[in-house]
C-alpha cells in the first residue's frame, strides 16, 4: 500500500496532509511512562526491542499521527563508539569521559564496526516492520540520527550545554580536531542509517538540534556539509527512501539562500516563518513543520496556527509537524486536537 507520508515526502499529491510530531513517543503519554517503568531506565527501554517497538507504535493509536518514529535516542551512537552514556535525573544525558583531544578521539570505535554494535536498534526496526505490515494500514516508519555537529556537542561538552563554549573554542582554535571528530561521526552515521533502512524504516530524519549554536557564516563548514554528505550517501544507495533534514534555528542561513543538497524534506523549526521557508526552499524541497510546540498547551492557539500553516502551504509540498519536540507536560487531549485539526483543515474524510 502506498503510504501517505512517503508520498508527501516526495511532493506527490495526497488526499490530505500527513502529520507527526517530533518526540511523539514520550513522557506526555501515561502509556509510555508505564512501559518505561516496566523496562527499568530510559536506556534499558532503548535496549529492549519489544518494549521500544511498543512505545514507537503508541502515538499512532493514541494520537492518530500518520507516521511512527523509531523509539531510541540520538546519543546511542557515541555510546556505542565507546563513550559511557548515562542519564542523570534532572541533568539529562552525561558522558563521563568527554572528547577533548586527538587521543580521546582515536580511542573511539568508528565506521561500520561502531554501527554494527547498534543491533538492538535494528532488531527494534525489524519487529516494527512486522507489526506495522500486519496492521495493514498506511502508517510509515521513520528512522533517525543526530547530525554530526549535534552529536559532537554532547561528545565534547560531556553533557547538554547552554553556551557550547568548549565545542566552539575547538571550532575557532583547533578546527582540524573538530573536523576530525565530525568526520568520524559522519562515517558511523552513514552506516547507521544504511542499516536502519536495511532493517526496514521507510524514511530517515537527521536532527541537528543544536544548529543554532553555530554562527551562520560557519554553519555550512561545521554542520550542513556533513548532513548533506550523509544525505547524498543515502540517496545514492536508496533513492526510494525520503531523507529529511531538520536543522533547528538557522533562519539566517535560509535567508541567505545557503541551503543546498540532495535530500527530500526540509524540517522547518518554529523560529523560522513558514512563508520565508516556502519562498526560499519550497520549490526544491517539501517542507515539514512548524508549529511552536508550546501552542499545544492551548487548543485555540493550536487551531490558529494549523489554519495559518494551511493557508500558507495550501496542502501542497507540506507535512504538518511541530517546530521542535513536544514537551512532557502537554495534555494528551491537546496533542490529539493538533493531529485532528491538521487532518480537518487539509480535508481528511
Ligand atoms: O518520539 C520520538 O521522537 C522518538 C524518540 C526520540 C527520543 N530522543 C526519545 C527520548 C528521539 C527522536 C530523540 C532525539 C533526541 N535526543 C534529540 C533530537 C531531537 C530534539 O528534541 O532536538 C536530542 C537532542 C536528544 C538528546 C536527549 N535525549 C536529551 C537532551 C534527553 C534528556 C532531555 C529530556 O527530554 O529528558 C534525552 C532523553 C530522551 N530521549 C527521552 C526520550 C523519550 C526522555 C527520557 C525519559 O525520561 O523517558
């Protein structure tokens, strides 16, 4: 069966505009919290294909989105490259041994050998493929990765950061080392996405969540070109698999006309006016996005935005989504309202 989300990614006409939400499998769902508790920790859940598959599917049934996104985390890559990942309550992800020197980098596993260690991800995908095929509906499965830059910030800082000062000190004072880190991560990501596709995902998204930490004049050199390199690798091998790039917070880079590359869908963050994205990118790429996630706290604010987006995009070359991830305290009912409003305004019967 042709999948509406995949058709939309390729800019084909669809009977309505599909919708999904970044971070849709997560803590705002009581059903997720239950499975996570049964699993033990968040990482235990990522490592358990049966349970990870279950929470991947939850938003399809509970909120009615048109695509599932694999349940995992972007940070499983550095973890399997040999960095020790843990999630500290109240602090988020932590790597105890950050990468600050060439020696630190050389110690890490790279290439296909590192990607090969992520077997639990591929097992989750294989299970999901079976479950989704058995449902017989047209819901797509999205695989994902972090962008090399976003992954590198966690590897270098050792945790989330407000200033990214250690990574940016490296950018300006030892760019060769930063490029070596980015190149090593890029190689792993290529194999990782390839293996996700071979295991059965229908599309892939690259999250560059911390793109905005880089000044526009340096964004291509330290992030975008690596994302494009990964996209080109995937498009050459798997032209039928849509590639979605989501760089968060780069309106200035878009405005300058600097976006290029062989990929299918551009994920528009909530700080970028959709009309600007359409003007600059809409002919070349299908656009995904971009409601401010906090609008989900109000049904009225949600409807207002969905209607405005529909007016700008007119149901063409568009996929509804948030402009970043859903927050954990959003009422489930409001998430359902967002999805049904996207379907209503775009004419789903
Ligand atoms: O539903 C989905 O989107 C699929 C699952 C998914 C998770 N993380 C699950 C998760 C995806 C696609 C991600 C990507 C991810 N992880 C990103 C990029 C997307 C974005 O939001 O910008 C980033 C930057 C991370 C790193 C990360 N993982 C952080 C900073 C945190 C802690 C902050 C937080 O939200 O608690 C995580 C943990 C994480 N990843 C959770 C989930 C559901 C929360 C863990 C839990 O307590 O259950």
